[in-house]
């Protein structure tokens, strides 16, 4: 079978029948060997029977959620290609050929673009049309090397085997973002075709919740991009702290009538420590995600981990600790020079704050080196060849035992 059209369904009695008939008519018209699968997520309005009467195959998905319904429907699909779309009659299931043609041409994932194809009046709320979708799609393109203009279009086609290999996990509306992000990161051939969006045919409100689901999309994009979540903010914070701290270590800095002194130096120290910790978190996340298969392995990170060994990390941490202790000894000498009496903060803090900062960063470096070494311990995983060999050995042993038992 060439094509399966999968539609998630939760109480879509008003529209599911016409959606199924449109998809089947399109396939018959173009001679496509295909089917329609309704991934029902617990409808109580008779949607299931209406879909069957229209010619669809209904599969029941117990786990609630848009993503859960879709992944269940994709697994149940029999077609080489899958086109997914909502069962609310907002997408045009009579115009599936642009997706099929791109898939036949070798595309792994073919996204619809509603902004290029046309959005009918009333089909998309202004909040989604002018803020939500454009902003989240821009963030997706910024965070990941993707040229997709409409990350959240619900009408898209793909090779079933390619998408199942991605190991999609999210069960909610962010499933749409996860598919695009993982396909991009894994180097799949991702394409885009114009599609239209019409007002849906339901009399009830949609399942989508603007702010909740928008946040879930944004959260997913952030969690899958440690560079933008941790590394870049941390690097900026640390750089600003280092520049400010270096300037203030030798005396107050005046900008017009504003005077920046040791109070600002303490703030700069906090920026350096916090920024350094964020950069380390980016490294931790990259290593862990690559080891667990959440993200593809980053060659630069792997090379860095190979170069910066545990021993080198411990050495760097030790040198920072020595510098910190040296500064603290100098501050004690400064205090002794004043007879261990009252100190002038503007002088003493210029020694104490950089020393304490170096001392704290030394522990961060040492602990980070130990933690990255732990993350880098590779667990032994059985590959498919090993599994097949073990199964063959067990079968052979079973066959050998049977004659012995008979005798």
C-alpha cells in the first residue's frame, strides 16, 4: 500500500465523515492505493461509527493527547507514506497530490505552509496568525538549521519508516514541533509545499489552548537547543562579568557622573560564576543527550570532551584554586598590614572578590570534569546482530533439547 491518511479524532462527529470521504475520493481520483486511518482518542459522540461508514479504518488510542493519537495512528498505518491532518475539515484533503509527489521524489518529510497557500478569513485567530505561529516558527528556524516557514501546520506528509525511526516522544500539541526538529537534526530531507486553511466545520471550540500549547511548543524548542537555553546566555553573562570585573579590579570606573565601584564588582563576580555554570550545563546537556540518543552526537562537543580529559579538568581546577588561595593569602597580608583592624572595603574587596570567584570556579571546574567523565562512560548496548545471534543460539539449543527429551 502506498498511502495512509491519518486523522486524530476526539469528538469530531460533525466533520470526520466529510474529511474521510474527501481523502478517499482524492486517492481514487489519482489512482493511489491507500487508506484512511482514524486515530480515535476516546470520542463519545459516535465519531468512530461515522468514520467507519465513510470507509475509514478506526484504531483506538487510549493515551490522551494529540501527539499520542497521531503516533498511534502512524504505527497502525499500512502505507509506505503517511499524510496526517486534523479531522475538523479545516484542511483540504482533496489536494493531497503535492505532498505525494514530493514524497515520491524522495522527500522524507513534506510540510504544508498555510501562509504561502492561503488562510481564509476566520480560519486562524489573529493571535495565532500574527504572533504565535510566526514567532514560534522563527525561533525554530533560529535554533535549528531548518528553512521551514510554518512549523505548526497540521497537514504534512512523510515516509512512515523515517518518522518512526525518530522515536518521537511528546504526547501533546508540541508533537508537531518535535517531528520537524528531530527530522532536521537527523538530516532527513525536509520539504515544504503551500496548503490552504479554512474555517473548521465544528460548532464547538477547538481542543487547542493558545497560551498553554504555545508555551509547550516554546519549552520543547528550548529544551532541545542547549546552545540557546544555556550556552549563549551563559557565555554573554560570563563575558560581561569578566570585562566589568577586570575593569573594576584596579579601581572605580566613572561614566559621566556615574561611579561603579566594589558593589558592582560583587555583581560582576556573580555574573561570571552564573555564566560559567550555564556554559557547563550546556556541555552536560549535550553530552547526556548524545549518549542517550535524544540528540545526534555533536562532533565538536565529542572532540572537546576527548581533548579536555578528567586529568586536564582537575589540573585547571587546581590552578584556579591555587590562584584563589593566593589571592586570599594576599588579602590576609593586606589585613595584617593594617594590624588586623578595620579595613577599607573599597581596597580589601578588590582582593577578596576576585580570589573568592576563582576559588568557586575551581570547584565548579573540578566537579564538572568528574561529572562529564561519568556521563562519558559508555554502556554496553546489544546491537541487532547480537540480538539475532542470541535468538538463533537459543532456538538451536531448544531444538537440541527436544530429541533428548523424547529419547
